[in-house]
C-alpha cells in the first residue's frame, strides 16, 4: 500500500486540501508544488461538538489543526475551576501553532462548540515551513510584517472603495526628489534686475539665493510674487541687491518625502515654494504648482478655493466637497493618520476663513480671543461630518465695561459662527458643548478655574463628559491663550493622582471584544453580537489611554498618534507597545473611514457600526489583534492605577 | 500443455496469489478490537449502469482512513477502459470524457492494483453492496476469486444513527427519508464535494463515515462489533 503514497502519479493530492490551503494566509503564498506535497501529508479528522481537543499544559502537539468546518472555543481554567474564555475560532483558523513553535504543551484548552472537521498538518512539516518561508515565521509569531499590514490596507482600498475614473494618482507614490527641476540660483549680491532676467531666461517662478562668497550655501529664495509685491508695487530700485527682498531662511523638505507630506506642509504653513534637500545639500525647489500638475483632483484645489472665498456662504459648498477629497485620498492609498490630518487642515481653513470674514462683518473684538476645538476636532481625528465641539477663550477683561462688551460681542459672534458651521454641514453638538453656550464662552481665568476644579475635585460623573475638554487645541485666533491654558493645566495636574485614577479607571470600562466567530463578534462574556461599534469598542480605548498618559506626563500633543509617539520618545511607554498600538489604532481608523465613506456613497448617514459579515479574514485578524493590544494598554493603566 | 490439463486442479483455475493472501488475512478476522486499530478503505466506483450483467466499472476512487483519520497521502483514483468503448452513455453524468476512457488501462490492470491498495482494510461505501457486486464479479473473472474484506455500508450506518437519535425505529417513516449521499452530507452539514467523480464521491463518503463513526463512538460504541450490532450496518463478506 505504501507504493501508492509518495511519487505515485495516481496518488493525487485531493483538491479539497489544496483549495483549502490556497484560501488561507500565509499558505496562499506557497507555490503549487509545495502545496501539493503539503496536502499529501495532511490528515482529516472529525470532532463532534463538545470534544476536548487540547488540554492546557498537558497535550503535546503532534500536528497543527486547521478548522475546515465548525468551530472551537479556547479557554483557561484555574485551580478553582474558574473558566476564562480566551477565544473563539471558526473556519480557516488554526490551533496549536504557538505550542509547536515553542516546543511546549498546549497553552490553552480547546473544545469544539460545533461538529468540527479539521485538517491536521504534521508538526515537522509545519516547523519546516516556519524555517524556510519568512512569511510563515512572521505570521505565526504574530509580528505583523510590513507586508501583511500593506496587504490589509490594499484590501481595504481595492475591495471597498471603487475608483470613479481611471485617473492616475501619484500623491502617495511619487517623492519630491523625482519632481525637482534643475537648480537655479543667483548670488545674494546680484541685483534684483539680474535675478529677474535669470528667472525669465530659465522660465521659472522662483530662484534660490546663495551666499555671495559660497555658492553652495543657500540663504534665501525669491518668487514672482516678491518681484511684484516688494519691487514693482513698492517702487523699489531694481538695482538693489536681491537679498533685500528674499525670504530667508528657505524652508526645506527632504528629497525622499512623499508629495502628499509636502503638500500637507505647504497647506499647513502657507509656504508654496520649498527647497528640496538631499544628503544635506539643496538640489532644487518644489512648488505647489508642480504637485498640482500631477493630478487634477487634488485637495490643493479645494484648499485654494477656501482661501480665496470672500463670502461666508461661499464656504458652504466647499465644505461639502471634503468627502470627495477624502475618497480620492483613500483610493490613492493614504493611511488614516494622513487622511484625518488632511481633514483637520481643510476644516481648520474653513473655520479660519469663516471667522476672518465674520470678524470683518462684526468689527474687531474688544479683547483677543481664541476659538478652541475640543474632542475629536481637538485631536485632529474627525472623519466625516462629526458634531461640533468648540468653545471660546478670551483674554481677561480689564474692567466691568470691557467684560460686558466682551460677553456681548462673543455671544453674537459665537451664535453666527455656529449657524454658519451648521450650514457647512457640521451638526450641532447634542451636549451643547459649543461656543454659543455661555458656559463655554469664557475668559482665560474662568477656564483655568474649570480645569482646576475638574482636576482637584474630580467628580466621576462630571468627568465622563468633561474628557473632551482635555483634548482642546487652538482653532483660530490668539493661540497663546490656548497655550497658556495648557501650561496651567499641566502645572496643576502634577500629583493629582485621584483625577488620573478616575480617568484611567473610566478608560478601562469598555472591554475590547474577544474575537470573531462566523459572522458574529464575540464579547468577553461569550455573548455573540452581530455588530461592532468600532468607535466605542475599537478606537476610544486607544484615545483614552493616550489621553491619560499624556496628561500624566505633561505631553502637550492632543492627537492620539502624536501623543503615543511623544510617550514613546519620552520613554514612558515601550517602543514595541507604541508601534503595536499606533498600527492597531490607525488600521481601525482606516476601517472606520472606509465604512463611513461607503455609507455616504450609499446615501445613508455615516455611523460606527460594522457588520462582521462584511469583513474579510484578514480584516478580522487585524481587528482581533487590535483587541489584544487594547487589553495590553489596559494592563499598563491597571498597573499604574490599581484598584486597592 | 496436455499434461497441464490432466492435473485435476487446473480444471478450475487456481486463484491469483492476491486472492489467496486476501483470504488468509480475513480468515482470522477479529471484530472485537477497538475501532482505532482498523484501517478502512472508503471506495466508490463509477459504472456505465446498474446492470451487473451488461454494465462495467469505468472508474474507481478510494481513500484510506487510519487512526480514524482520513489519510490524504493514500488515495486511489483510476479510470478504466471498458470492453465495449461505445457503450458509455454513463459518461454523460460522470465527469469522464470518452477520450480519457480510451486512454485508460483495462480493468485487468487496475483491479489487482486496487486489491493491493485495499490490503487488510475494511471496505466502506455508500450502498457498498453495489460497488462490491461489480468488483467481485470482475475479481472472479480476473483473479479467480472474490474479496474477503468485510464491508460497511454508510447508508445502514446513517439509518442506525437516525434510529439512535430518535430512540425508536421510524418504520415506514424511515423510507421517506432521503439517504442519498448528497442529502445526508447536507443534513449533517458536511463539506460538499463534486458528485459523480469516483474520488470526490469516495471523499464525500469518507467524511460521512468519519462523522457517523465518531458520533457512534462518542455514544460509547468502541469496537467494530459494537458498530455492527448497533447499526446492523454491514455484513462479513463471504
């Protein structure tokens, strides 16, 4: 009978096993020949519902199990018989990999919860794959390789967002170094006229200026606009040295930067000519025009339209174009972190333009003020059309008359601003955390007092809705007011452990789900649900964690990814935890963005509820791993703020 | 030549050594050992029709179950060139082309290979008597004797299982129940295979057999004898 095994042309490896393995990661990367040989080494076993497959610390694994049909639960049992559910696994999932790799007995109890058929892959064959195929080691050792993450993003992009046209999009593939043109420069001591004729000769809109004695040292830049504004309009003698009108120093970007990042920088700073640096040397200039030429549907067009708007009502339709821009970015492969940054920049510019125009309409304010953005806006994490969360902080008035004037002015100002924002498509905040609410339109001293009270006499009930205030940032106006408030808060929070304790314990109230099983999400108590609240269960735990630690360690950033990075840089969290948390957080944001984009396109109101049935295996795997990261974050919080 | 004819035994051709060995293996067959100790060959034949006199086997597919697990390294799948190549209407429902049949070896080559493959295993099939009827007819002709491998019929097992589940005999009601391989696989939510291909059907039957066997085993039936008695699921061939 052995004659019919190996090498027999008739001993076909059954299609059933081959097609099964082709459908699961990382086996889908194997070539046909390897798959066939592997399939011939497999066995198929059946375990009726309620069969114990593995017993923790006892069962020695002779093979790896793959569920073909049915499902199992994984659990631990302590000496008192107390059972902790650890996981549910369904079709396509594996059992026993870790124990085989580590050469230990099973680490979990496994029992079938349905009639279950499994493929059994011999231990040695599996170990051979781990050794020979890099993708296997990565996959089973649970370290997300760059490749898996990229696959997940690509999957999200290709399967869930359909392109509207065949426009080729470059923002995320082209680096500025590839766009930069021949370096054109002139000595700082040259005359303005010499510089202008050089620009005409080379047909360029800007020119780099180098040190009169050292041609390699770039000291400034001039543009067409400088010639127009600073020379012609001002009647300046163009025999003057060019250095009198140059902008200096030159803002630079690295040649390997992606066009997208450069565009963000231009939009953020308002500087549209940047010098490109390679290996410490300026190699040329990149302009917003160069990047715009790359594509017709750039966020930059919207940005320019917003800046040029002279009527507040003209901003309404522009704000409604933001989803289109975001769609383009997702389609192009932008990651959630970049997208939310772009959304924040566009929203900020709409706000800035609107309040500038409004201020022209109402006249100058009696005292300096700052429009504060709170919650997700404060964190620069809005997706589509999130509720308004804003407030006004103004300088302390000098006397009663000024106080009354300020109160009256900002009341009217806020009322109009809120209305305009609603017209732009930002819905009212149901909790009335808006500048139009007198409580949240206050001078600096009142704001300081608010935060002092929240921090010194924390009332858990009140804290629950006050958390969004701790994510404030300056949206428009006198940023120094917001900075002063932040500094005050940081000083005051030192040593207020009770406040941080409440904040930390509240953060841990929402437990991450355990796993996916078939088309359900399994909660820690074993309950099966058919929808996942990706905001509450998936994202908020990261936001809360980052907030608690940022406040504890005086990190000024409000953005969650930036907070996590600052915490890593400050050595307050481990590098490994930082990278897992950032990755898990961003991937879920992406999931949420794509989900909401699809809803908008289907004409429904975007929400945060994801149906597990819509998720691919890879997405489930990534989400499941994100859930385990949440548990690790809670572990850190729990250690810092234990319940005694 | 003439002298050969004079020997009494040569009037009846002696059985092929394969048959002799097959008989020896099962002469001392013991039904009381634990199920895990037996090897099973789950087989399916594709036929040109159901008439034992006129029809022929055109394909044999089989998989091995050892340690109560399907061994994917041991499968058997052959096409067989029938004597009358024109008499092949059945290929319309089988997934076999006339071309494949024309190129296939004759049963004289395939049958000994199959007997060797089956070895000391028990023969399992869905309505195994039909397959065994055709195989034994061929064996008598080609090898001078029939196979002694005991058979197990998954239809009878399924009846026994149904009876065990409900606790009583269904009687007439049972006859309206659909016991086709496809229907049972669906009823028990087994992975589905393409029908009318000998190997795929054998694989489907193997899943069904494994399902039923392990269900019986969970119910406390631990030896082959237990299974036979509980389900009256088969018989020892003779």
